[in-house]
C-alpha cells in the first residue's frame, strides 16, 4: 500500500534532510545551517523520539524555543494552504488535515531511527 509518511518525507523533507534522513540532501549547499540528522533524534534523546518537539518543529505555527530564527519551512502553514486548495468549497477541518500529514511524517521519521 501507499506509505503516506514516506511519500510526504520524500516530497517535502528529503531535499534538505536527505533521502536517508542523515541531513545530506541536494539542497544542503544552499542552506545557511546544516539540517540535522533525523535518524539520531531518538538516540540523542535517551532512546525516545521527541515527538512533541518534532511536531512543533514541522508545524512551525509557534516558534520552538532555542531554535532562534526559523530556517525550516513552516509546513503547517503550507499544509493549511494545500488543504484549502484541496477541499475548496467542501466543509473541512484544516487542523485535522494538517495533523494527519504531520503525524504520518513523525511515524515515518520514527521508523528511520538508528538503534
């Protein structure tokens, strides 16, 4: 079946974070700061994926303390725009759409963690 998280990752994250998540995507040379290695997030956090911090980082609707200026695109905003274009005149809840996208990404990132 369709791996939604992986598809989302490859479409939106791999260009900077790399197809393998290690931070060596083709756009790295254009970035001011190197993107983090996403495969070691759990390892560097006592073996537990920092899901809430990751969620806030991806959504970007509130600045994550300690991140300073935002170098990563605010995908939450991007997804809200996409939801509006996708649903047009159909009543929908943009937050549910956004949450689904972000959670599928987090689930995928969880699967690529190194032990």
